[in-house]
């Protein structure tokens, strides 16, 4: 494929296989297929072996009440960082990162559940922008993980009885899933 040819992508479109390219901006790896996370022009960086989707949408700073969608780029036990790709359903190029504070679920000891994991695609609501930090919540039913992969084999997790199950290796994982988890294509 020529690097000069302008190829447009819609969210979920397959762009390449992961053996050839790494997911760059606005792209993600799902089961070995690099897919577009948003609408835009596909740009293949053959030197860095990275595939990007460039949008032309301008962006503003996310504000309280906004709904954002992105990918978890840092996941720790108490906080996770979400690289934001969508603001209220529209692509944003602001390069914003929000932070999700993960409270312990009720149930106490032994019941701590993993809400999000590295690489998950997550829909969240902005609850505060204090100190120029974008604080996010995933508590509501329509918020949470909307795409995630098995930690063991990398296949997509299927939601079953509120937990994520891998149909390939049988692994079961916890997430805080959004109510539309598993719907294709992903709605930001
Ligand atoms: Zn698996």
C-alpha cells in the first residue's frame, strides 16, 4: 500500500495486522488486528512501523459533565490514566489524559475487583477539572469498559454474568463494563 494514498477510516475499521504495524494515535490492537478508534485519514509510518488515524476535528478542553472515550494507558491499583480520543462522541485531537480514581468496590476484603486494565477502551464522565486535572468517573451503567482483551491470550473478552470471559482460553476477568459492552462497532 502506498503511504501517499489517502485512506479514510471509520471507527472499528481494520487497518493492518499487528505483525506489520503498531497502533499509533487513534488506533488500537484487537485480536491481532489494528483497528481505527475514530474517523479520519489513515497514516502509515513505515519507519516506526506505526499506523495512525489523523482527524481534522479541533478540540476544546473537556469540562465537567462531558463524556469522554479513550484507552487506558497507565493502570495502577488505585488510579488509571485514560488517553482521551473522543469528547461527547466527537473525535478530539487535544491529546488529553484523564484520571480515574478506582475506589474499592463494596464487599470489603477479598472483593476488590479490577475495574479497568491497560489497553481497555473506556467511556467515562468528567466529574472535576480541579488543578487542571481531568477527573473521570465510570460509575454509571453506560460508563466503563467498552472493549477489552484477555490478559492471557489477547482475544476479545465476552461479557458473561457481569464478568469478562475469553472464549479462546477460558480465562475469566473482572471489569467495570459499560451496559453496551460487546456491541459492534464501538460507540464512543
Ligand atoms: Zn484468553
